[in-house]
C-alpha cells in the first residue's frame, strides 16, 4: 500500500508540473480582440452589441443577461476562489437544485473581484455561470446561490490567452485601465467604481480547464447605462 501511495504522489507531482509548463507555454497574451471565443461556437454564450473597438480594448453592451451566482467567497487567490465557486455551480447545473433539473453548460464563467486592501488580506470573489435562454424564464433556485439579471450593461473588455494565474490578472486589469485612459469610457468606469468605493473588475474564462489550445480569457470593467457617454 505504501508503494501505491508513493506512486500516486509521484503521478500527481508530474501532473502538476505538466500543467505549470503548459500554462507558461500558453500564456503568450494577446491584446487583440479579433475573434469571438471558439468555445461559443459549441456552447451558449450571452449575446452582446459591439459599441466600439479601440486599441487593445472593446466596449460592449450586454442586454439583460442572466447569471446564477455564488455568495461572496473570501480568499487571497482568484484561482482558488474560482475553483470553489465553479464546483458549487457545476453541482447546480448537474441537478443539485430545487427542481433537480440538468442545465446545459455555458460560457464564460465569470469571477467578479473586489480586491483587498493588502497583499495578505482576503479579497471578495463572486463566481457566476450564464443562465441558458431556455432556463431564464424560470431558473431553478438552490441554497447558497442566487440569480442576477443585469440591465443594459456596458463592459470595457481586454482579451488575453492562456491559463489564468493570480499574478497575471492585476497586470491585465491595469493594462485595460491604461488602454481606456483618456477616453470617454474611463470616466464612466471611474464613476461606477466610485459608487462602490473600490476598484471592481471581472475575469471571464471561456474554456474548460482541460483545453490547452485556443484559450480565451477577458478582463471586464462593467459600468451602468446611466454612466455611459452618448455616442
């Protein structure tokens, strides 16, 4: 039995090393939003209207999408919090809901991030699945989860590839902020964030963790319709 345990530990170490290597190889981040995520050709994604395509960013309008969301998860790691939230939501769509209903997987999985005040303090994360259109009239309730229905919501977007790593996400958020600096959108984003007295951003992930090619992730700054500039 000891030999089996050692072999399993060695196998897990090799798997972890493989995932780290693949992550490094796949993290050649792209700043061009020149294609719709390939996963949206296979599974349902929320529709949006492209308002503006700028240098290294897009402005989109999402018209009333619906999400099933976790309660806030306190953690120091976006990766860990997203994993925790993902499994809660995965159980939900596999039938662990009040209707015992199976729900189709969708994309993206989004994690809203409310950063902490310090590097060793826990941030707050809310993980959400997009609700398929067929389930939106009557989404099954479940303990510990709630449904969010957005109004018309504007989103500033930066796209990048690879596996999402904790140390890279703040850099991508800062890059998006730099990309929209000086535009009418920056003022709208700042006004929305000032209302919450913090910088809030969202990480959208479109791929299964088992997919190594054509990975698409996005950083989102959402802002209210009332805060958007006229076109």
